[in-house]
C-alpha cells in the first residue's frame, strides 16, 4: 500500500504537527490507512511536552520528497543464487521476455554479478571450439539432464571435469581415449561402454539406454548417469549445468540503492551503456533491477499539506510530488498543482480547528487522547485565545475537544507556556524552532516567534539572539530578520530586528532602540506582522 504523507511546514510548531497527526488519524478511521503523519524538522519542547502529556510519539521525520528509486515500478526478476545452473537462468529469461539481465547473489542475497542472455549465448558458442567442463557440481549435471546416478567411483564424487565427447556408432575399431578426464555421451553401445569403463573415464552420460549388469560390475573409477534425453540434447544441456557465477559479469557493476534520488540516477544511466542495473536495499541485498524506461515516468510521492501553502515553508522536493489536498488557515501563497485538488482554507486561529470540524462533519468523535491533543494545539496557536487570529470558532472547538478529553483549558495553557522556553536550551535552537522564511514583493526575510510568559528573562540573552540573527541574514541574503518574543501575560511582543530597521519603523510606527522595541497587542506573525509589511511594500 503506497503511503500518502500528511505534513506541516518546516520548523514545525505544535499546530503543524498535531494537525498532520489528526488528519491522518481521521482518514485512517474512515478506512484509508495509507495516510501517514510526517514532520519536516525537530519538534519543539512545547510540542514534545504536549505529545508526552497525551501519550503520543512524534510523527515520522522526513527530510525531502524527491523521487527515489523506491518510488519506481522497477522490475523484480528472479534473483538467482550463484550456484544455480545456467539452465535455470535461461528458463527464467524464456518465461519473461522483458528480462534483460538477472542478478546473481551469494548466500546473503548480496550482489555477485549480472547475467544476460548474451552471456549465455556467448558461452554456448565457445563450447563449439572448446567442449570442456571444469569442476561442475554433480548435482547440477543430474538436474539439467533429469538424470539418475547408476554407478559411481569408489571415492565420492562431488564435481565432474573433462572433455565432452559424443560417441557415435561405428563399424570399425573404436578410437582410444586420450585422457581419463573425459565425459562420454553415448547410447546403447555396449562395446563403447565397456571400453570407457575399463579405461576409467571420469563420467559416462547414458542416453535412453540401460547399463548392462556385466559392465556395472566393472565400474570402479567412472561416474555413470542415465538420462531420458537423446544424445544430441544431452550434449547441449550438459554445458548448461555450470553455475551462473562463472558466466555472470563481475567487477565494477553499476548499481543503485532504494534511497537514491532519480535525478542522480538519471545522470549515471545516461552516461552508461547497460540495459539493466541491480537495485540494492540498505543491507546491500538485491531487490530488483532498473532499466532506462523506468525513468521516463516515475511514480511520484503523494502528499497532503496542512498548516501551510507556501513552497518555501514546505518539504524540499515538493515539485516532484503529487499534492492531493491542502488544509490551512494562512494567506494564499505560491504552491501550484498539476491537477485540481481538495483545498480548504479558513480564517481561523488554528489548523486543528479545521481538522476537528472535519471530524464533526463526518460524525466521528476523536478519542479522548486525540481530542486533548487537538485542544492543546488550538490553545498553543491562538496563544490561549489572545491572538488576533483567534475566532469564536477556535474557542468553541477547543472547549468541545477539552470536554471530550475531560481537561481544563486554563490549566492546559499554563502547562504549555510555562514550559515552552527552558533556560538551558541553546539560543540557536530557540530561535529556529519556529522560524519562517517569506518572499514578498521582491523582499526575502525571516521571522522567528517564541511564545513565552517571561520575555524579560529571554532578553537576558539578547546579544546571543542578535548574533544568530545577523548570521542568518548574511548566510541567506535576507533583507531583514525579526524575532518576536510574544509574551502571553503582557499580551504583546517584544521585538528584535536586524536589518531593515527603517522598514520596521515605517510599518509599525515604532522606534527601535538597540534593535529592540515592544509592540502591544501584537501576538500574531501571520495576521499582524506579515500583513503590515506586505502593505508597506505594496
């Protein structure tokens, strides 16, 4: 079953993580179990606290959505052990004419070589000039000839070696054997059989005939095999008894792994002359083969985006995916799709408010734990209902989820915001936990938001914050970098700004002193900071 990933934005906050989990759970409850919640970065201390509070594990971490080898409908031909006969390999190729090469593996399933029909045909032609076999396992010969062992040397024989000779009936004197390492193929020819046994040839292939008792008693050093095939078929099939490892191409074989990206694979294939390439898993075991035609129209990953609709905030490689749906509460941005999709964008304070409403629309009540999780996400994203983005619907939905979970929203809010900014957390980690990049009217800038109940304590680390912000501005070429220390108790945000100070002053009519200012009643990046800058830039 192919996964459909439900993912929020980069540097995910609680609403982004929980809305992905809740939406995936909703679809799973409706029987669509391929939906999988995912996240694009490390979760914050606040989010971890909330997940632990209700007994949930963080969703799957994904780093990008670029198309990989594992997304292709690659071939899964027979994967043969190196000891298998060439006859078996040829039969597999005959059964499926699309197979251009068969991987040859060891006992652990790891690649030892690649075998093609051309390799088999080339060897077959060579046997015309050099009809010789070396150390071929006895069991292989019995298999390809569908044979039965009639007589064996006094010592146990495991392998057969020798020049292959086809004996034809003749009226004159029988020619002498040149060497004991001879594999004689003959029919009902008692004189030839007796001569070969007395000489002690290595092996006799007896075609469609019985071994006379008097000759059987003479056997000492000759392995005798009976086959139902005529001598012509036997002489051709015996050469197919050799292990495939002897014909397989070895050395530097170009192979790919399931996790390899198609962009990289395509470049290698275009510079190569092979028709088929082995595919390996993380344990270096062969799982299939890849050909050029697999790269023409690869199967794309499928995603649902929640809590964002802006490419810069979404998963890397988004352009290589099929977006199935977007559920969001932000402004419309720049994501484009090839086909019509389900798009739900509502002016509420939390994406979880929308997802909780979807449960209600389908007549499905979430479990108490999941309801508590969604209530916590709404409280977090609306800053305990003090954010200007908060609507009566957010409050009502949070109260309904809290009722199902049997908890107090006030107590939940105090737990969330009192533990969101631990003193021992590195400044860089604090700054980038909820950092978003924006591109508006030719301006590239970043805004970080830290929601807390102790903004003065956070400002004791002001110089460290400013250094991180200046580094981010230089590294990414931002025109401005802003940090919002949103204080729930003060019902406003203390601002740090690096670069674009004049722009910030014009937009908010406030003077920055040593990069710092206080904006009362400013608690929303989405609804207050970004719209003001957008209006200033037209």
